C-alpha cells in the first residue's frame, strides 16, 4: 500500500544525514512502497504505521551499502570476518 503523508509534512521532512536532502515517496523500483527515499544519498527509510522512521540505523541502501545486503537496516552488526592466520 502506498504511503499517504500530508504534502506539507513531506516538504518539511529531510534526510537525517548531514546533507539534509529532501525525501520522496516510495523506494527505488517500487514507488508504492511504505518508504521515503533520500534524493541525494539514496537511503530508503521505512514508514511504519504511517510514521516515517528517519533513523540512519533503520535505513537501507545509501553510501557504502553492500549490493547483497537485504536486511533493510535490520542487521549487518556482526562486523568484518576475522582474518585467517598463516
């Protein structure tokens, strides 16, 4: 179901990263997604129960995102794998 946000609210909302770029409704490839996408960095922020969750830790995509990461901001906290010793 597509996100329904007040147009005035959408004008005020911005990416919480340092560039504070505007957000657009939907996600790349899915304009009906319950999400907001940053017009500059490409992060996708979820909208839960009609409330935008504008936390960088909850966003998916954006700078440094791994193309294979499908966690939607819910994982990836394990860190790098340890290096093998010779």
